[in-house]
C-alpha cells in the first residue's frame, strides 16, 4: 500500500504504475492513457499536470519520458467519501483462505465514489501489503459471505471454482408479499437495460443470458416472506430481478421494487431522505449471502461456511408489517454502527 510523497496530504489517494520495458520512452501522459482504460490523452494530460509526482514529492510534466522499471505516482487529494461501515467479521481463516462477513453498505472495491471506505482497503488495513484478495463480489447493499484468497495459488484455484460453478451459494431475502408456492424455480434470461435508465439495471429478455434460481419459502409473516435462494447461475442482480418477476420484490430494493427505478434516482438526487425511507421501508435491500460451499483450494475437501442473518434483517423480520406500513425499523445511521 503506497504512502503519499512528502508535502502531500496524509490521506491522499496514491495510484502507482510501474513502467514495463515495452513502454519505456513514452511521454508520461501517453503512458498513463495506456495504463488506465478509457482515459483519453487529453484527460491523461490534465491528470498528469494536476496529480503526477516523483517519489520525493516533486511535480512531473506531461512531456516527461518514462523509464523502464520506474514507478509513476498519481496523487489525488482525499475524497469526500460517503460514510460506510468500517468493520467486517471473520467467519473462517487458515493459511490459504479467509472468509469474511461483509456488512451491508460496505463496497467491495474502490470506485469513483469510494476509495478508503471499501472492503479491499479494510483488508489492507488489517493484513498489510499481503492483504487477502476477494474471489467474487457482492453488491454494496448485500450483506454476508465473501471468500478471499491469501496467496496467488489459492486465488487461481478459488476463481476457477467460481467459473466452473463448483460453488454452492445460498442467500436469504425478505420479499414483499406472501409467495403462494413453498418452493419453485425461476428460469428467465436477463441482460443490461438498453434504455435511458440507470446503466446498472438488468431486465428480462429472451435474447439475454441464461439465469436460473431455485427458491424455498422459509416462513410467511404479515405480508412478507422469508425466502431461501439458490442461484445456479451468477448474473448481475439475478436474485433481485427473479423475485421481482414473481411479483415479490425484495424489501428495500431501489431498482426493482414496486416503484421501479424512481427510488434509485431519488436517492442519487437527494440521498436517503426520511420520506424516501418510508417508501422503501428499509434502508437497503433485504438480501444476505448466508451459506457457501466450495472445495478447499489446497486440500479439495468441502469447505462450508455460514453467516447468520444480520441484526437489521432480524429486526425487519420481527416486524415486517410495521415496516411495510411505513414505519421503518432501522435507520441508515444505524447500519454504520458495529452490530
């Protein structure tokens, strides 16, 4: 993990790029545009002039020629990041693997909005330069199990397990309404929406990617259902889309709930206001990664890990009628606290 050069703010965001032999001699702005996907030469020039530094803190010029083996530093000022939980649980750990329990609201990796407030940075905080690498992802609002590798061999083995669908995953969700069937299968293809709505949204489409979900109702209570979900495929937002397709969207879902995408757009424009929270009835979508089974990367033995339902979903399930009636049982601020 890189520290800011001298005379830079201690909380600056530092990106480092080592120059390979084949790119030695390039102008610095050209080198940067090649290293960062979708970065134009003009934008690279602007970033170099504003943020490029030598290790001793001196500023660099866009016309500088990079040398083989040197490390180019881009030092951005601290981001004004939205608050997130600053904790996670450890469910299992050995010399090869660590399985963590990610809280709702914590992003997996840095983005345009989050940098230090991510699971990746928390792992670096606790494990140092040899921090574990996560081998799959959860949405920011989804809580539960994330499997991480402690070294390259384990990372390769674990990611192959996910690619080959050798991993058994079970989620638990609180859905609106009482599902009629105790169990069933949803097999509906999906693809990214191509309309003017949020680019992250998925829609059902015959020409989309195959997606299959098995579900079982664990309990029904006061206009809601506690549902166990087993995704046989791993499409983006698959469980959320499939439950919505059944007419039982996940409680708190900003994209696939009864109002469609409007809560998502309102949250972007105004934040999670009290009025919006009453409409959503919960600060985040009520989805939790509860169980995972996969071959251990070293021994091949079955590794099974469970994560209990988090406190906010336990509270929601204890009184779904109150929440669905417009009295949320949890605030956004409470989700930031250590349970």
